[in-house]
C-alpha cells in the first residue's frame, strides 16, 4: 500500500446522509465472491478493506444494521441502501468497509480474492492475485483460477 500510517479514508453513502471514516491502513483488502456479499450489495463481487474497529467511525441519521447470517452484522444507509460495512463474531476486533463507498477507492487495491470457488461461472479474473477457497487465514487456495 502506498498510503501512510496516518492515512484517513473517508466515504459516504449515495445520498450523503451516512459518513464513514477510517484512520490508518487497513489490515487487508480483498475481493469477496461469496453469495452472501453478492446478495447484500447487489454486485457480482465486492471489494472490502479490513480495519481495526477502533479506527472506524460510521454515523448518520439513516444508518441501519441487520444480521445477515448468524454472527454477522452489516450496515447500510436506510435511505439510499448503500452497503457500508460487515462485522463478524469470527473477527470481533475488526470491521470490513466496502471499498466502493469510500471517496478514494483507488488507494486501496485488492491483495487477494476470497471465497473464489463461489464466484459466478461467467466471472473472469485476469489478475495474478492469490485466490482463496475461503479466507487467507485458512490458507487454502482455490483449485481453479
């Protein structure tokens, strides 16, 4: 990553009612292909950045949350529907921000693909990033790529 430790990443929902701020560098940036992320965002895949929760503030009058699956809470703007974050009991100290909602997403290039085996069959990737069956912490690369 080319940004400094003192970086501030800011963003907002489409209507501007909810704002996001993250201080410092993310722990990782990855492209997720899982069905849950696809449904939550309406996209064929989603790029997210994992930050320490204490480095992130998300606020606004229309901020809403829901449990998308056991142990998982997602936030979004209830006015415009913009998907903003993902939190999981699996990583209680972290929050994953949707890179597309940030003001300068180009500053957070992805480092890997996750849940790659769940990608849509017509979804082609031409990058050389590692492609994991689930998450990098589990260390199992996808069979195809």
